């Protein structure tokens, strides 16, 4: 091996260590960049000049230096897939928790403006009327207490209907985000494929794509499959929303119900893909939103309607058996059978049936029977308390599930960071290592240069 080859060896060391320094610098710069995967330079010793396998081949030296073969992106696909799955589940549970929390707010229980308080005041007004059946003020108080019940129940129902409407509007926005994200993933698939074909290392592009694919999973619970030439395909409910360079736009089915009443009447809300084919979204924010639209809010509204129908039926049955100050019986106290349609049927306080049909008009015995509707384990009050308790239990369970899933997400994110995250201490150590190796290669270059200078300029000058 000639002395001049030492220059090449030293130069290869300088170049390789510079790659290492550049890569370390990029890692440090992106230590807080979301989704960034640390990179490392893979170094490989270059082969000696003589690499033949002939029987009498000889060794020509220790080697010709080092070369940087590639800049590797450090990641674990299994951990990345687990992160997608757990974050999708966390988003599903977060939306479910928010739905039940909003329902608790709509109910307004416990409190002095809730239905339980309004029912208590209605039964109390009937009890007061028992002692003062001739009092117009007491009768007016009964009518007003009844209106308080219907107003409160209507407000709760309106809040539920508005929550459904808000969720439905939110679904449109989420679908738009899915379509935009899927299109971006398809574009990155094309760019990554072209870069890989040209021999480049599209590490940063891979990080960007992983973040977008993770977002798709958070929105839809979609699954990922490796495609051809470094591309990724994303499937939602068995339908490919991204396949290579092509993205399929999702949409809300045109036959979807527009109100919670429409769902109660048998309608539903769904998504469609290419050609109008129905897509079942298994999870993520959209999956949880569909559950709320299809069952949570309609189920709550059905319970409110059942409460209204039960209350109206019980009160009207007992009220019709009494008579007002005019001696007329058979009147209903409430009209309507739904939470939003329930109202007080009486316009004249004198028509409140406080008297028994067998007694005089100023009798108050029947008002006591009306007050008794609110007593007992089968009363409307007991049914409402059971409903509120069930909602509270559901909300607490959703909160616990979401909290537990947040811990799981934290654990899997920590696992990802352990593999792909940037450790500043480690990078600084690498920086010093590459720096010293660079200095050593530069010092070797200087030594070889000095040796060549001696050979070229000074050899043969002794004795002159």
C-alpha cells in the first residue's frame, strides 16, 4: 500500500465522522419535534484493495478506511402499531366520556333547578291545595308548579337534542379531516416511493407520514398494512381509505337522520366510501361519535319521553277522577306524551280537580290523592332518581375507562420514546465521540502529509 493511500484513509474517516456529527446535530435539533424518530449513521470498514480469492492472493494492508453506508431511522413497527391502536381507543373513550359528561350537565341534577326539585314542588302544591281547596292562589300555584315540571323536562330534552345536533355537525368536520389527512398520506406515499427508488433516505418524510397515519387511526380506528415500495395502506372497516398513491374520500350517508327524533323513528347515521358503499367505522373519534348519534343520545331521549308519558299518564288518571270548582270531572292535567311536547292542559286554575266526585266543590280530598302520586317506590320521582343514578354511573364508568386508557397511552408512548426518542445525554456523548474521531482523522491526514513532505522534499538531501 502506498503512502498516498493514507490520505484516502484519513479522508474517509473525516467524511464518515462528519456524517455522524451532522446526524447527531439533527437529532439534538429535533429533540422536541413531535413524531421525530432519532437517526444514526451506520459505518462500515471499506474493503482492502486486493479482494480476490485466488490461491496465491496476498494481503496488501489493513484496509482503506471507513464509509457511511446509510443514515438509519430508529423505529419499531410493532411499537408504532401499538401506539396507533391505544391512541385510537383513547380517543374513542374520550368522546364517550365527554358525551356522558354533557348529559350530566343537561340533567342539572342534583340541584334546585332539576326535575326532581320541580316534581317535589308539584306534589307539595297539591298537598297545600288539600288544606285550601277554595284558594285561587293555591290553585294557581299548582298550575305553575306543573308548568315548572314541563318546562324543566323540555329544557333537558332540548339540551339532549342540541347535543345530538352538535355531534352530527362535529361528524361532518371529522370526516373532512379524515379526507384531508388521507390525501396527505397518499401524497407522502408517492414522495417516499420516488425518494427510495432514487437511493435517498426519506427519514423525515417517514416521520411525517407516521404522524398522519396515527391521526387517521385516532379518528377512525383504522388499521395499517405495508404496501409496495415503502408505501402504507390504511383500512377502515375493511375499506381502503389510502392505497398507495390513491386516497378514497369518505362522506356522511345522504340518507342519514337529521335529528334525534329521526333516529328514534328508525333512522340512522352512517358513512359511505367510494361509490356510496357503506363503511363501518370501528373506533376512534368518529366511531364514538357514531355510537353517541345512534344510541347514546336517542336512548336518553327515549328515557325522557318515557318519563314524560309515565308522569302524564299517572297524573291524568288520578286528576280525571276528581272535579274542579265548577263540578266538572274527567279533565286531564297534562297534555302531550313526549318530553318536548309535555304541557299543562289547564288554563283556568278553577279546573284543578281538588275535590272528590262524591263531595262538594270545596272538598280537598282528591288533591291529597294527587299529592300521593309522588310517594312510593314506583312513583315518577323514584323512576327519575333511578334514571339520574344510571346516567351518573355511566358517566363515572366512562371517566374511569378514559383515565385508565390514558395511563396505557402514556406507557406505550414511553415505550416508543425508549426506542425512537432523542436522548440528549446520549447524543452529546455521540457528538464527543464523533468529534474526537474527526480530530483523529484530521491529525492522521496531517501526519501523512508530513511523511509525504519528508519523502518528496527532503529525501536525498543529506550530504549536499
